[in-house]
C-alpha cells in the first residue's frame, strides 16, 4: 500500500512534534521540516528511528520542493517573547513561508493547512469569538508582527484558493498547552509551572483578571487531522480551541495547588495590547468535523506538570 506522504512545517516545535507523532502512528509517512528557531531535537528524538519519519533542516522563508500529499504549515514562533525577538523574521515566516508552501501545494497538487490563530481577532470586541468576526488588531503594536503576519497568510491562502484552485484549510488555533512546551518561551502555562516547580514567584501580569481558554494538545492535534480530512469545499476558517474560559489568577492558583508549591503570586505590568479576554465559539467545528475538546483543564495541567517535573 502506498503511504500518504505528509509535510509538517514547524514539526520539531510543540504542536508540530505531537502532530508528527500522531500521523506516524496513523501509518503515514511524515516529513518534518524545521529551522530549529524555537523547535528542539528533543521533541522528535523518539521519532528519528522510524523509517517513515524524515527530518529536514530548512527555513520556510526559502523555497522548498518535495513530493507530498498534504502540508500542515505550522512553522512560526508562537509565544510573544519568541515572535517579538525578530519581528521582521516573524512576518517573513508567515508571509514568505505561506507563499512558498502555497506555491509548493499548487505545483504538487497537495492539500495545505494553515495554522492560523485566535490572534487574528486581536483584542476582541466580540465575545466569544466566531469565525465571522473580523477582529480588532493594532497594526503597529508589539503583537502586530505575529497577528498581521497571520492575517496576511490567511489572505494569501484564500487568494491561492480562489485564483489557482489550491486546496486550502484555514484553522484558527486558540491557546494550546501540554508536554513539550518550551520551558522558556514565556507562555503563561509553561511559565507558571516552571516557576511553581522551582519555588520562584508566579508572575501574574496586570491584575490577573484577563482571560484565556486553554486547549490540551491531544485535542488540538485531533482537530488538525480531522479538519485536514474534510472535503475540498470545506476551507474554513474554523476555530479550534477549548471554550472553557479562565482568568490568569485562577490559572496561577490551580498550578500552585497541583504542584504543592510554596511560590508566591506577584503582579507585574500587563504587556501592551495584551487581549483582555478570549474564548472560541466552536459551533462551526462541532458541525463540520464533529469535534469538541475532551481533556479538561485539571487533567491537562496535571499531565503538563508531570512532563516538566521529568524534564526540568
Ligand atoms: P513552537 O514555537 O513550539 O513551534 C513552531 C516551530 O516552527 C518551531 O519548531 C520553530 O523552530 C519552527 N519555525 C519557526 N520559524 C520557522 C521558519 N522560518 N522555517 C522553518 N521552521 C520555523 O510553537 P507551537 O505552539 O508549536 O505553534 C505551532 C503553530 O501553531 C504556529 O504556527 C503557531 O502560530 C500556531 N498556533 C499555536 C498556538 C498555541 O497556543 N500553541 C495558538 C495559535 C496558533
Ligand atoms: N501571562 C501572565 N504571566 C506570565 C505569562 C503570561 O500573567 O508569566 C498572561 C499574559 O499577559 C496573557 C496570558 O497570560 O494575558 C496568556 O499569555 P500567553 O503569552 O500564554 O498567550 P497569549 O497572550 O498569546 O494568548
């Protein structure tokens, strides 16, 4: 039997490594492309002996050619610290990277899925966010390199679809967490867990009343694969995330409780343009791919804490 060949860009990152692993377990051949900016070999070490797994060091801002049936375009730094480190590079990764992957998909007639983001909604004025909401993004703010890069990528995807019939899938991913998050990437769940396990102060930004809705990585990977498998006329965008909303103070308190840490909560200034609230409306995902998250926050946090206990 000929195996389905799947290219995963950003495959050595947090989400990408889980996706590669799941696709291999499903019996597919996986090409993992990464420039290792935020990705780590440790995330995929256990896959390297699999003859159906290939690791390619490459930067998607440069053209790339391969024969594949499907492309998951996940390459892009995702945490504010990392995407703001070199904002121009972040924009290039979303824009030139998308052009390169869309050009490849067009040439080889592959399906291509873009890992878009809830950040396209910016600091949302509509709550919860539905796919029809156009967003509230500051185009010259600190988060613009990421948000506007991802918005431009969405525009590129729909134009390649309309003009060139490229088979596209636009998925808007909401905050996701789990094992293999980078311990120093500054995202809230990894930050709080690492701080708690080291008995360091837990840094809540602002007064901690801002909200996010956190999806466990296994649920997210399931959503990615199910959406890729939809018929060609299903292009999205579709929100994938866990709609249960929590304040950052609640998250800090939960992590303190689950780790039994002696850390104190301290309050630091809220970063500029930090969205006040975020919660996906997932009725579209429920309808088109019969998807909804299965892992609750408490269980997911405990898994993630166990992972960091082992790796730190
Ligand atoms: P991550 O930083 O762990 O993974 C990104 C991967 O892309 C890394 O392995 C990195 O080395 C690689 N990469 C970055 N720039 C590249 C380039 N120019 N060429 C090749 N590889 C490059 O982040 P993640 O959380 O796994 O996110 C994966 C994707 O999902 C990203 O596109 C992100 O925007 C999107 N997303 C993630 C979340 C989340 O909560 N994790 C939320 C919304 C969207
Ligand atoms: N946050 C926090 N303390 C930290 C890191 C983040 O209070 O040490 C807050 C941050 O201000 C934001 C929320 O947690 O309101 C989620 O931040 P993250 O960077 O994880 O995701 P994003 O803001 O991109 O959704």
